[in-house]
């Protein structure tokens, strides 16, 4: 590999890592600017609703029952990203352990050498650029871009795990089920299940028969941070035990939070979905790596 090719890969992988961080943090506004509670009204409880249309509570129950039992989801992947028309495709891997970590690793094609790592935990965000030997590790309050957009680990985790989210909460309990709404007038097998919290609204397209989520849309509008829209599609469901998990996840994120409209599209294609638990959840960064400010990495993306 020539020096020019290496330099090109350094830049592109940094962009890929920073792009995914932007997607994850820009799409979730979790009680940082407003303490507004989640709407408790449920249109689905109307007595005139057809018996063939499940109530919001019933639909939530179906979704909850559809969750995989596995604590670990791992597998190799192909990571495709398009940032404002600039495309990149690299191999990688996914490692997720429920309530502990979501980790994406990116590799140099053919060589298999890890070149970038993005890791979310409940306590911090870690981005490693192995070619530059640089990294960012900080809790969410230390990262202005994340803080301003109200990143919540558990809301982001729900997207990767094909689950419902409840802003400000670690997990849903039965007392939360009636906080969701369903449109009883929609025809077909897919029903929109919605949750509104302040300026943010989640909409899940749910199969009314088996509770499988095929799409999640997150809309956010802020006078201070512009508008953001995230569309997350799930496909190629594969058996994980007795449940189903989407091995193909494609999402598109658009935002005006950076001053002008930005668009990012990511497609994660897992070649296999396994439940191996023989791996460490905590990444230890070499002392030879230089810790840099978040904007040094994010700036490469936001300046495009």
C-alpha cells in the first residue's frame, strides 16, 4: 500500500468513525433542555377501535416479547457510509453486550488490520484512530457536541438492538406501556407506534401480528440546534435462539445542527449473527496513543 493510499485511508476512516458518532448523538434529545414528561395519552384505547387492531399496550407487549434473549450480539460486517455524496465501504465487526457496550470496529480491506474503533458505554464514548495513534475518550458531559444533542446510551442501544426506547430511562417496565400511542386508522399489517417527548418524536413501524419492528424514525426540532431526522430500517432477520434479529441495518441521518444541512447514510451488513461471550467489553488504549480533543476528529466531518 502506497503512502498516498495510507493517507487516504486515515482520513476516510476518521470520517467514518466521526460520522457514526454524529448519527448516534444528533438523533437523540434526552431531557437535557427540557424536563417535559412523556405524553401519557393513548389514542389506541378508544372503545370504538376495531377488535382486529391491537391497543398500544398490546402492541408494546408484542414488541417486548419479540426481543432476543441473548446478552451478546457479535459478528463480522460490511460497513458502507455515504457522507454528503462521498462514499466509503470497509469491512468491520460488531460487538454488543446488553447494557454494557456497543462497539463497531473498522478494518483495512484485504489486510484485516483494525484502523478505527467506535465504542459507546453507559459512561463514556471512545473513538480510536489507530493509524494516527490518536483517541478521544470522555464522558458525555465533556463532549460538547454530544451534550448539546442529549445523547443517551440506552436510547442509542435500542436502535441497534431493534427495540423500543424510552428517553431518560434504562429500560421499559409495564407501567410505561401506556405512554405509547398507536394510530388505529392505519390499514395494513404494519402499525405506527409513537412516543413524543418535548421536541422529539419516535415512530416505530411494527408488525401487528408478531411485534417485529421494521423501521424506526426519530424527528427532532430545536430552536437552538436546528432540526434532525433519523430513519433506521431493519431487514434480513435471522434466528437468534427462538427470536429474530436484523442482520442488515440501514439508517439515514440529516441535520441542520451544524449550520447547514448535512446528510449521512450508513449500512451495516452483518455476515453472521452470533452470541459469543468470549470477549472483553472494556477497551484499553495504549500509552503510545495521543488523547485529542473531540473537535479534532469531529471537525473533519463537520467541515466537509
